[in-house]
C-alpha cells in the first residue's frame, strides 16, 4: 500500500476550550468534513482513546459505511483517529495550540491507497495528489473556522 501524508493549519479566533468542545464531539465532523454524515459514537462511555465512531462517507459518488477508532485523546489538545472500515484507509490527527486569544488547529492526514489504480496515482502523481489533498484539508479547516467563529 502507498500512503500520502499531508498537513494543513488554520488559526481560529476562538479560545482553545471552545474549539476543543466542538471537535471532540466527533459527531460534529458531519458539519465540517466533506463527505461525512450520520456520525454516531458507539457505546455509552466517555469519548476517549478506543472510542468507536460509525457513519456514512461519500467517496467517488458512492455512500458507504465508515468506522473509525480514536487512537489518541489528550484532553483539550489532541484527537487522533483511524479507519477500521471504509472506502479507503486513513489516519488523522487534530492538534490544538493556543495562539494569543486564538487557536492554531493543525490537521495531519495519512491516506492509504485502496486499489492498485490508487497506488499508481499516489506514486506517479504524488505531487499533484498532495496538492489536491492539502487543498481539501484547508477547505475543511476553513469550514470549521467559519462554524466556530459564527457561534
């Protein structure tokens, strides 16, 4: 499998506690992550390392189930997830840092190829694929910023 790793950042004019309250409610990803819908937390325990999330992801024009597990959870600072089922393998990590009265949000994603064709694209078109993936991540962080700054 071939992987692509991309990082995007944005400054949100909100206190880190406000940003954390929103992003740590993983069902809110339906509002700012393109393609995600119907996210639910599996079980009744508190959200943390090991929490499972189920939802629907639209990819390539098709809706399909996606399951994710929280792999890292540092209250107020870091949330990492990985897919356990879905259209393609990925890991994601959101980190929050205070930047004056604002919050610097860093999103790092590693997307894995899901097919021989994707592996070839990730290899041959790596620079273009990274640009496209980075553009999408910046768009989603912009959506997160708009939501939080409007609240």
